[in-house]
């Protein structure tokens, strides 16, 4: 028979953690665009994911898969970045307009070296955005495109009168201009986007941005290709390229934001780690590396603050998420990976970091929405199967943070664990309020220990509360067509009102949200 001591070891519990939140002291607005998405011509993201073609047996509207659109509507996707990624700097938009049978074919040299037929182009993408009710974020070609080509693309998309490009759009069946609020000036210019030095790219970004004009009342927010991970020099030089930022709102500058890319993996680029075969150590390495985002935002933010203390220039993390070795037997160039509970927690701690830095981070885009890297949906065009991943559920649980005001969460007594050469805090948190309501996000990173968090809520009375939790029976639990709900949110039972606020019992390896209605 087990002794008390042994029993305590097999069901670990811990000292309570305190989380102090001043509900009446809202901070920076959390832009809903932090919940943005990314869809590249890569593997089965566009072709076979979003787009199956009009002749497919999978239900579709004008070739776009209807169940994919329906599933994504629940995430209230605020913007969708397209067509790349590395693909964007090989893409010539005029090849993707007009009758499909006349469109030239092209080699997708970055991703599997496959030949594609350009059947999904500008009109199809804008149609998809309209179906999703999302803003378009077009990524323009600096690496192999011309200034004129980029200038004509925005004219084609957004011009209302009888200009040459507006006429061409009409000939291709679209009378009204579209709105394009976001435009990327290149992608990874330090790598696949041209292998440029930042000094050279900074001048090019100014030049290309100048010709991405505001037509017909369409106001474009231009995002220059920014740094890789911790390349602070890249951010420094791009920030130096701005003229006086002390006046106005930054709209007069050639571009309005810089991007940042960072991927989470447990190994290096040659062997990134397995998506679903990992041990406890790798669980913690992955989560430590995800938390590295917090440090990156602080460091790049400090560089930006020195040049731009009034925060006119935005930071856009337009590629983030896990990057694992591809699933066995799949094309290595297609970046198809499974998505487990670990990926979900990688997502939840990223969102905490974005919320903490809402004063500078204006947008972020998960890579990528369907069938590629840390996907929301795994879609099979042959069988018609569609699976929501654990990461999908974190995005859905967080819709209450969209355009809410960040609240500081002061955590006390959070235990840590040695991981990846540092100390990993085992609970992560963030919160926001819309005035009448507040949403609190809590991640328990501990692989085996239940954690109790005492929410010390100040400044407002709570009239109602509820909670949801995402966890599973294993760290590598994931969803499949046979078991689509193995990792899905359920009501959080462990909620209890206390004198100071609310006590939350967080199961081991879980993500929870607590919703409050405020008096
Ligand atoms: O998201 C996959 C690739 O990662 C993108 O094409 C590129 O920008 C980055 O290196």
C-alpha cells in the first residue's frame, strides 16, 4: 500500500501562486491584428487546403473550401497575409489574373520545387478574404520584382476610376476596387528575399514603399521586411532610415512598421525536433524557446524606443510558431507537421508576450493557417477530412482579447524549472478588459503538477465568472479525423470565489481562460 509520502509524489500539487490584477487600470489596446494569419503558396496550404478548385468533390464556393472558411470564421481572423513568405519574392502578380487556362505556370523553387498553375491569384485571394470577413495583407515582391510591378499591383487592387490597372481589373470581372489595408515591402530580405545587407534594403524599402500609393481612399499600412530573431542591427538600421518621427502619426513616413520573424523548435535548422515524439525535457525546451519571444520583443522594442519614443512605428511579428521536422513520408518541402497540446501552449505563451507588448506590437501572423507548420486546420483534399488542431482552440479561446485593453498581471510565487540553460517560469498569464468584461489567460507549463492561482482582483466588482480549459491526457495529444476532439476546450471546474477574488485550479499542462463580468 502506498504511503502518504508516495501518494503526495504521484499527485503533485503546489503552493498557491498569486496574480494581482487592477481591473480599473487598463493599458495599451491589444490590436485584434495580433491574431492575424499567414497563407503561403507552400505545400498544401493554398492548393489542397484553402483552394480545391471548382471541380473538386469537396464542397466549395468558386474553388474555396467551404468547411475551412466556416471553421476559420469562429476565430474572427482579422487579417490574412499572402502569397508568402519566401514565395512572395518569386511571385509576379500579373501571372495570377485573367482566365485561368491562360495563366502561365511557374516553379515554386522554395517549396518542393513543384510547378504550379497560378490558378489561385489576386481575385481568388480577395474572394477568400471576403468570405472570411478578413483584411488583406498583401506581401509584395522586392527580391525579384520591380518598383513598377508593385506600384501597379496596388493600383489594380484599389483604384476606383478608369486608370489602366483599374480597367484591367474590370476586364477580369471585378468592378469595385478592394480595400487593402496592409502591404508588405519584401520578406526576409536578409535571406530568401534577396540576401541583402540591411543598409541596401533600408534604401530599397523607402523606395518601394513610396510607390505603394493610397488610391481611392484606401489607406495602406506598409510593413518593411524586418529582422530575423535577435538581429537587433537590422532593426537599428531600419529605424535609422526614418526621417523625423517626432511629429504626426507616422503616416507620412515611407513605411509604417517593421516585421520580425521567430520560429520555435527544439533542435537546429537541420534537425528541428519531432512534432509528436518528444520527452519531458523537450517539452520544456520548446516552451522555453517559445517564451524567448518575450525577450525578443523587449530587445527590439528597446531599439525602436530609442529612435521612436512616441511609438509611431509598429512592430509586426508576421511569422511565428513551431517548426518541426515534417511528418514521415511527406514531401520535405511541404512543411506538413502534426500539432499537439505542446503547440497549443507555445501559442498561448506567445499571446501573453504579445499582450504584454501591445504598446509596440501591432500585428502578428501565425505560420501558417492550413496544413503548413503550426496550422489551425489539417485539411485533406482527397478524403475531405478536416481537423481542428489544439492551436486552433487557443486562437478561439482568445477572441475576447481582440481590441481589448491590456491589464497588467503581477505574478508572485511562480515556481521555475531549469530548462534549455535557463530558468523557466511554470505559469504564464495575461489579461485584458473591454470595460464591462475582462478575460484572463493562464497557462500551466508544468508537465505534471496542478497549480492553484489566486486571482487578487482589484478596482472593480465581479458580478459573474466562468472558465474554460484546454488540456489532454498526454503531452503529445493531438487531433485526428478519427479522434477530432481529443484536445478541445471544456468548462473549467476549478473556479471558486474568494474574499480577494477568484481561486483557479489549473490542471497540469493546460491553458485556461477566465471570463469576468464586471459591475
Ligand atoms: O513560413 C515558412 C517560411 O519561413 C516563409 O516562407 C519564410 O518567410 C520563412 O523563412
